[in-house]
């Protein structure tokens, strides 16, 4: 009973209260304008062009970031699982990006990609890939891609760490038996590694998607949602609505939509991956 009371107070009450705010008018700049408005915020959301842009950008941001992070994480985990000399040092170096706070990583990459001082622009110009220095975060055509690249660099150690733990749990006898039966490295990866890591991959993807949808800090530091709305995502839009426009009612409605999207995604992903059946 004490544990249940604590859970209700810490998790259930704030969640329900936050959802209730989405049905109320709550503006700190107009304290007299309060009260129950029902589904007004959700109706306004349908006609809000920024919401639809943010929704599209959220899908692109999360999809490409997770795919890149999963791919890089698989490569890193497979390399570290070979137990060659110096593996421990490389493991620590690979985890360094994930250890960096988002604020530090964001400002670091903002300097690296700076159009005036950035070393990356200088290198790309010197080797002939670029003809002139480029403002990556100021160009609507490259801003979202640049932020996805930074996020992938920062987040792929999360997948590497979990996948490496999963690889350590696969019996080596399975690979030995498969090799005896004539299975090559690709067949072993497809028939042994991926099926044995299915639960780990599903858990890692769900956790990472939740983290990316709910965490606008890198985007806030690198672009602030701009230029225009080129990098605007739902979490950043909700944050700016609450703490710049002080419209907590509409911000709460945006948060509820994010919550529903994440619940639907988690349920659909688990069903499609058939983790529950196993």
C-alpha cells in the first residue's frame, strides 16, 4: 500500500493533472482567462500549420536518427565483441559521446559546424567537397539533416552498449555449429545474431524513440526550431508554447498528442516485432 500510494502521487497524479490542463485555458500572461474549454485546444491544433510541420519533422527526426544510431551501434558492438587487444580502450572512447551532456554536445557541434570558425567547413573546403563555407544550421535544406547527424553521433553509444551486452549473451557454440553446416558470416548474422537480439533491439528502439520524441534540448541549442520551422518538432513546439508564449493549456494538449503517439508506436512495434509472443 505505501508503494502504491507513492506511485500514484509521483506518476499517476502529475500525468492525469497534465492531461487535465489540456482541457483548460491556462495562460500566465492572462491570469483572468482561465476555465474549462473542453476540446478547444485540440480543434485549434487541427488548423495549426506549425503543428503539422512539427509532426512531420518529428517523424523524420526520430526515424532517421534511430536508423543511423542502430546501424552505427551494431557496427560498434560487433567490433567490440571480437575481444581484440585494446578493446577496452575503444569501448570507453565509443561511449564518450553518450557521456557528454546534451548542452555540451550541442554547443560543441555548433562550433564545429560554424560557418566562420568551424573546422569541419574548413576541412571540407580544403579537400574540395565544398566550394565555400556553409551555414549548416541556417539553411532550411540542411538544418534538419545536420541536427540528425549530431543526434546520431551523440546517441549511437546507447545502442552499442545494449547490443554489446546482448552479443555477449549469445552462445558461441551456435556460430560454431552454423559454420560446420556451411553458414557464412552473413547467414550467421541473419539467422543467429538478429533473432537472438530481437528483444534487445525492440527494447532499445522503444526507449530511444521515447527519448528522442520527448527531448528537444539539442534542437533548442542548435537551431531553436529554425530557420523558420525547418527543425521544429512537437516537443520543442510544446516547450516554446509553454515557456515563451506561456500558453500552458495548448502546450499540454501538444504533450498529450505526443503521449498518445508514443503509446500507439510502442504497442504497434511490440506487436510487429512479435516480442510478446516469444
